[in-house]
């Protein structure tokens, strides 16, 4: 795969908005982790350090979600013992972390990305395959 295809892949839509896709980084295995390099399509629209900080924080959240601990193993055992009926009453560690990720993305969009004419789409909506960034408004565009 070419370098451009691994970081950001733009796509024009019927509504005139462009989308950039930040691909998963499989260099360290299959854990959910995304590339942190700023795609060329976003150059000049957002500062490199801000973008990298956002992606690094998302990668940290996903690492936390997938981390095994005594409580997550107990959670799995209790689920197995109760024929997974316990999950009708409580959230798993993974689900709680995904909720934190959604809140973080909403916060980042509101504080940083929307004022710059960008919007991050929660990667759970894309099957954790990519982070989609929509370019809502380009300076000088009518």
C-alpha cells in the first residue's frame, strides 16, 4: 500500500464536502490504533500538533479499552456464568471506554475542529476501521 493510502484518503461527496480517512495502524499488531501523521489534505486547516494530540489521545483510549485486567477477566467470567444475561444490566469495560471516546470526540469537535471547518466522525460508526474527518468549510469557499 502506498504511503498516501495509509494515512489519509480523500473522498468527494455529492454535498460538496470532502472526507479524509485516517487509516488503522497495524504496525504493532491488530489492536485498535490509528496513524498519527497529518494527511496532506488537512495541511493548513489544522495544526499538526493539535491533530497528533487528538489521535494520540484516541489511541490511548483504545489501548485502555483493550487492556486486560483482573476486573475485565472477572467481568468475562461473570458473563459466561450468567449466560451473558448480566450484560443486559451492566456495561462492559469496553462499552464504558467507547462512551468516553464518544464524549471526547464531541468535545474536540466543539472546541477545536468545528471552528476550523472540520468534523471528526466517531470511529465506532465506521467499524473501528478508520477515523473519518469531514471538511465542512474551506476558507474562501462560497
